[in-house]
C-alpha cells in the first residue's frame, strides 16, 4: 500500500513539473529582423537626396515646390516598365525623396502592371473603384505593394476624358516617413505667402 501511495506521489510531482515547464514563457529571441529595403525609382531609393537623384536622372529639371514638400523635379518623356511616359515628378522634403509619380497612357497600363508584378511580386492589395455613372462601363483598378510606411500604387484609370479616350494611368512610389517634415514645409510656405501681402 505504501509503495502504491509513493508511486502516486511521484507521478503527481512529475505531472506538475511537466505542466509548469509547458507554461513557462519562451526565452527572448536574439534574432534581429533585417531592415526593409526601400522602394526605388530606377535605382534611386525613397529617402535619397536631390543631388543623388539628379546624378542618376540628369534629364529632370528641379525647382522650389508650390505644394507638398520643399522641392520637386520633373521630366517629360522617358519610359517606365517599357511604356512611354508622359510626365514623371519626384518630390523632396528636407532633401529626402518622399514621392515619385509617373503618368502614362491608359493603353500601357497592362504592360506596367506586368512589369511591377515581375519586379515586386503579387500586390499587397487589389481594389476596384467604380467610376461615375456616366462611365459605368469602366472601373479604376488599383494595385498596391506595401513595405511598412512605403508603398507603390498603380491606378489603371487616373484621370482623363473617356469621351475622347484621352485617359491616363499612373504609378506613385511614396513613403509616409516624413510627415513632420511635410508639416514644417507647409508651415514655412504659409509664412512666406503671408509676408507677400
């Protein structure tokens, strides 16, 4: 009887130790996650300086910005995803590239979409945004690739006149990392305008 009771005590103790081990928190991991690579426009990453950008893309003309950041650079022509481009703008705040916007004709949207999928993989999100009732047969397809505060957004229908088929698509490469700098740039602009009254 004593042997049986002792055996039960030992089994209970072992069971209790087993439960305590399974409930103990896992030791902290020392693994370090790799930083997310920034999105880029033709070899120039978001966050780059204006000087770095224009050294790679010398065809852009730069000037002070009337809205958004401190400066912008623009270029007509060129290509993106092998599609002919109408206009590309690059926006800077605090001498950091925070947005690039590329506009091309609607007919080239599928080729650009294919190029983006090849380079970036499947999009993070897909949306279909119906257009106005007068254009009910058309939709704006929006694909977004996201990495933290950065994103690449491709809109199949950005703006235009459907009656004349003068329709444009666009790609925007941007980051939300510089919101404080953008607020400062906007405040500075308002002060400069107030002084010109």
